[in-house]
């Protein structure tokens, strides 16, 4: 092919076109990598949150299993009080490799809602940390009557 017959605008891309195409490509790659990183962090956060919710539910079940019989005359008739459930630090049930252990703390709050009928509210807050030590809390609440 005889290149001398082609006009100068038909020979190749201009510098402006090359720079623009490179910028668009770089922006697309950066956005893709950022999206992937953000998705990975959200997936990891979701796993932590699910593990914390499970830990809070375990605390709720512990409180629901406590003896509470207001009609009994025994000394152990009412074990469903906040003082019987001190703050508890446990490891979140997530995959662990080396030193990436994540701790969470359960806090119980037990309050009387009604005395006739006897109803108490059990609240468990599971506090845990994620990236850059930002603190999150998962909470479960349940009500319990004395005859359960």
C-alpha cells in the first residue's frame, strides 16, 4: 500500500485520541478494582455481623433458660436478673488464620415490663469492631413470662 497517497488524518490516531482512550481505560480499571474491593469489604462485614447476631442470640437463649419462678419460695427462684449475666467476651465465629481473631462482647439488660402478668424484657447487645476499629452493635430483644 502506498502511504503517500493517504491523507495525514487517515494514517493513525492523534495524540489526543490516544490520551483520551488511555484515560477512559484507566478510569474503567480503577472503578472496577474499587468496586471489587468495596464488595469484598461489605461481604466481610456481613460475615462479621452474622456471627455477632448469632452470638447475641446465644446470649438471649442463656437468659431465657434461667430459672424464674416467682411463686416458688426457694432461694434460687429468680435467676433472671442482669447481675447474673456479666459482660461476656467471646470470639466471633468467623474463619481465623493466624492472628485475625475478632472478639465481641455481649451485654445483657433484663427489665421488668409487668408484674401482673409477670413479664420481663431480655435485651442482649453484641458489640464488635470492624475495619479501623469502628464499633458496631447487634441487638436482640425478647419478652419472657414467668411460666415459661
